[in-house]
C-alpha cells in the first residue's frame, strides 16, 4: 500500500487596542486559518481460493482534497466609570467556518494472469459545510454590599449550510 499526504497550514492573528481616554478602550482581534490538504492512496490485494492460488487482484485507489477556512473577528469596548469598579464592557463577535472537498474511489478487479478487468467501479463525492456565528454581549459591573453586582445581556445568531453529492 502506498499513501501520500500533502498539507499546508496558513494562520494569522492581528489585534490592536486604542485608548480613547484613560478610562475608555476600544479594540479588535482577528484570526484566520486556511488549510488545504490532499491525500492519495493506492492498494493492491491478491485474493486467493481455498487452495491458496490467486484467483483475482483488486486495485483500489483513493484521492481526497479538502479545504478548511476559518475566520473570527472580535470588537471590544471597555469603560471604567470611576475607581469604585463600575465598568461597562461590550463585545460583538463574528466567526465563519468552512470545510469542503472532493473524494474519488476507484476499485478494479483483475484476472491474475493477463490483467483482464473483471469489474471496475468509480465513486466520486463532494461535501461542504459552513457555519456563521454572530454573538454580542454587554456587561455592567458595580460595587454593591461589600461585593459586586454584575448584569448583562447576550445574543447569538448561527447559520449552517451543508451539501453533499455522491
């Protein structure tokens, strides 16, 4: 059996904060990934009868190509009202994930003597999926009764898509 795999990974991350005032900060963080990969495999099997004599040879080949792409973006806001710990924060986030690829499988059955094809089958398929997420939250913190009072809101919206074809 022979198997080969080729894979590359490309990653990035970028972010920055900007201080509007001593007590107010805005910023962003973005990340991304692209990962294309290819896989090949060849296999030869000898099928034998009850006496141990080869009666057929099966050749199986497979190849797969995949691509993964992910990306995120976060915006952030923080404001400190005073030295008592009162604070307001907000974070909207966006994320996108995708994967898709093609698969091919070829199986051939041959006679052991001159290699006449007895059976030949091909199977091809495509698959893809994506997710998109949008989340946002805001939080307020205030000192209260020798502790902290925290409150906030959060919202999310998610979409998914999937496709397959064989």
